C-alpha cells in the first residue's frame, strides 16, 4: 500500500549560489558523511559532476521528506537521510538514527529515482507500507 509520494525539482544554479555563499559548510549541512566524501572526490575530479551530485541529493531528500509527510522537521533531517546506490547503480534511500527508527516503526520502505541535466536535478520517491 502506498504511504506517500514525493517529488522535487532543484535548480542547480541555486545550489551553486549556495556553495558560493557558504562554501563546503553548505554541503556538510545537506550530505551524510559518506555522501560528503563522494561529493569531495567528484568535485575534485569533475566540479560540475560534484555540483550535480549535491543537487540530486538535495532534491531526493526533499522528495523523501514530502513522501513521508514530515517536511524538514524531526525526525527528518538532511544528514539522517542518505542517498546511496546498489552495485547496479540503482539509487536507494538509507536512513540513520531516529529517522530510521521512526521509519521502521511504521513498517515503511522507500523507492527513489533521481535525474539531472545541466541546470536541473529532479527526484521522485514512493514510500510504501510493507
């Protein structure tokens, strides 16, 4: 049974502006430790890919927060929600701490899709009750 659906589109130029204003502190607020390491590595090799990586994670977390009906309020936080990937490359939602406890207590599972183009990143999340 579907619990919730969330979608988000993010202007990559807005993410670039936030990075220009706040530097790495902005990325550190949005990304989990694992995502932050991946962002740094991508940014070092391909700055534009690093920027789009950050934008897709921002978008996916916004979409997830909408799908679970919390928005950006506890237990939902940027860093407790992570967008990982399977060996196949498929993106997955990985939760931590109190957000994971809240999610698991409700018997929920999530499916995520992310995409990006030069100026936009978009995400779609479906949350199901198991």
